[in-house]
C-alpha cells in the first residue's frame, strides 16, 4: 500500500510503540492498516444547474472495542491517506478515553466555503446515500470535524432516518441540541484539552493561575480552549491565530495582558476569519501567522491543522514552554517530535488531548439510545471524570515505564484494543 506523509507518521508512531510493547505479529497485522475503506463519488446538483461530482471517503480502522466512531471532514486537500491516519488515531483516541467505540473517519474533497447552504445540504445527503450500508448506531457513527458542523450532522441523521425508515438519532453525533444532540458537545473538545492541561499542571506542580498560553487557531476547539484556560485555570491566553480568507494567509492576534475570547468571537465572520481592523482597533497586535509558536509562554496549544510544528519551526519554541497540549489532530511532525522528545518537553499527545469531543459524542449516543437527555452539569461532570482519568492513566504509564507521554498514551490504548481483539478471538 503506498502511503503519504500523514499516514506514514501514524504508522511509524505505531511501529515504534508496537516494538516498545513487544506487540505480537497478529495484533500488528490487524492494527497497522484499516479494516475497511470506502471511496465513493457523490453527484450534487449545483445552484447554477450544473452537476458536480465529489470524492468521498470513509475509513473504518478497527472496531474491536465497539462501533467505529469519528468525524466527517470537508477539506479541499483531503486524501485517502489523511483519512486513514485520522481513522487510526480515532481507534487510539476512543481506547485511551476508555469508551466502548472503535476508530473511523470520513472526508469529502471539497472546500466548504465554496458551497451554498443548499449545495451543502445536498452534498451531506448524497454522502449518506452513497454510504448508507456502512453506517448505523451499531456500525459506524460519524460526527462533526474540520469543515463540518452540527447542522450537517442533523441533515445526516435525517437522511439516514429516511433511508432506514426509522428515526435513528444515534447514527451520528454532534447534532444540535433539540435535534438529538447533547448539551455540552460544542465546548467538549476545547474543555477536554484544558482538563488535561489542569491535570498536567497538578502533576508537574505548576500553579495554573500564574500561567500563560499561546494558541494556534480560533475555531471551535481553540475558542473553548481559550475560554476555559482563563475560566477554569485562571491563566492568561496571550494569543490566538486564524486563517484570513481574503488575504489567504493566517495572522496571530496578541495581547500581552491577555486576549478576550468573547470579544474576538464577536469580530469573527461566518467563515471563521477574525477582523484584523477591529482587532487592531481594540489594541491587539496583529502579527504573522506563525508568531504564536515563538511566544514566551508556559503552554503551547496547537488547535488548528495537522503538521504545524515542523523541523523548521520547532526551534522557535521558547525554553520556558512547559507543556505542549496538542488540541489538533497530528499537529507535530515526526522530525519535530524527535526534537521535543530530546528536549524533555511534556507533551499531551493529540489523541488524548482532544478526546473530549468523542467522549461527549459517546454520551450523546448513550442519551439517544435511552431517549433521555441529561443536564449540562451532568454531561460536563462525566466529561471531567473521563478526561482526568484518561490523562492520569497515561501519566501513570509514563512514570512506570519512564516513557515519553506520547509513547505512554499509545501503550495504554494499543493494549486495550489488542486485549479486546484477543477476547473476541480475532488474534491469539
Ligand atoms: N472529530 C472529532 C475528533 O476528531 C470528534 C469525533 C467524534 O465525536 O466522533 O475527535
């Protein structure tokens, strides 16, 4: 199987830990590549009357622990390899969070900003029609991800329910509240990141109220990470960054005495671009997109895309940074990771750090099954318990095995999946 960089990274990380775990050949053979892959072509009637055909993927990496679970991305540069890498990460993510779900991921090659609302709805419904037999509450359950949102999930649920002839809310999560969704889902990923940071600070003996953070990104995850870094930890967020749609480059918005996430959200347009003019008028420094990584802060939180910390820019990370909390999926390249490992950086690896989203998705599917919905307090209390337990199980493994946190997270998750495969009789 030919592989591109993103997938090769996930595989190499896997091989490295499989060696450390002394994982047997049968488990390796199962886990190194996905169990099932779908590639479909989705015809969509565009508003101007033309027909466009979009490539769509769904990859089901492993379902030993339960139904496949993972987001659906709309991204212009999507490939089967990015989807494979992310599906594999979902297997580790669900396992490390200790929820009874497997790993999957979907993607459509499209820049969602090019679609009208009607085209977008037809694309989502077309994706469901093309892949209907692959999905279901006990088979594979998508969720929002880069480029998709709660409304898309509700169209997904509706189309699936029509085809199934049954109201089936549990076939997709991240739906709007009132449309089968769970309270707390919108903030769950960003909040989960900060719960991990809080636990890390406890273990490292850091007073969170005296800390600062620099965040890359200002999408859903970054926004709630910023909000809770301030609210839950009492720390200061020095900057966030964001992609500017018109200028086709990103910018960093910095305020030495701390940014105000609510204000920045109020000057963000529907496409996620923060207004440079309004930010500057409110006293923010508007800097280059990569300025976030150069800040003298305690915590760095990449919360945007994959492959953002590279061999070229890892040297810019200040020696004062104590924690790297990987809120995005795969933000650090293998080369950059080798440097961080050498430096002794305390890394909260992506599939642990951002597991709050899928954990809340799990709660949503449980509520869908029960047809009984919990209060936001109940959801967030359960989320806190799950995320802090997950963090501490990895931390304990890292102490016990004297392992880098990323390796420890892989050890915890691969072992659970391999055990489940053994119990089910898939391997010896
Ligand atoms: N897309 C999110 C992730 O990468 C959430 C997945 C889910 O909720 O199923 O973790």
